C-alpha cells in the first residue's frame, strides 16, 4: 500500500515522466515507462518516439483501443505492432491483422487474441 501511494504520487509520476521522455539510456527510459500512469505521455511515446523499444514499452501500457488499433496496423516495427495486438479486443482489427500482417509473429498474436475473445 505504501509503495503504491508513493509510485502514484504526483511528484514521483512527474519524475518518471521526465526520465521516460529524456533519459539517454533506453533501458532506464523503459523502466520508467513501466511505472508511468500518464496516458497522454505514453501515447506520445508510443506513436512518436524514434526508438522501437520505447514505442513497444509505451504501447504495452496503453488503454485506448483506438490508439492501439492504429499502432497494431501502422507501426513500422513488428515488435511494437505485436505489443499493441496483444492488448486488442476489436475482433475486426484482430481478423485483419491475423490475415494480412507481414510478420508471422504479429499474425500469431492476433490469432491467439481471437481465440481468447471467442
């Protein structure tokens, strides 16, 4: 309980946001992203960061289905698309990805998501 209160406090979240968006080390940024709650910052990182690892870590924390659909169908990195697909509930998007994504791994993840939704 004390940890949750601390990690979710405004001051810690602001610090995590700064680390997630500006630290030079991608793994430190990724660790901060795993604790970050600000969906606006996570969306910006998932959509715009040049580092696919940062986009992937950010996508894993998103809750907006519309944003996830966009990432699942448009991101250049199969790893990032796969992370977004693993969170989708939209059956028509999952079917589209399962049938047409260029990556076997992304298609497989979409099929597994479809199996879970039936």
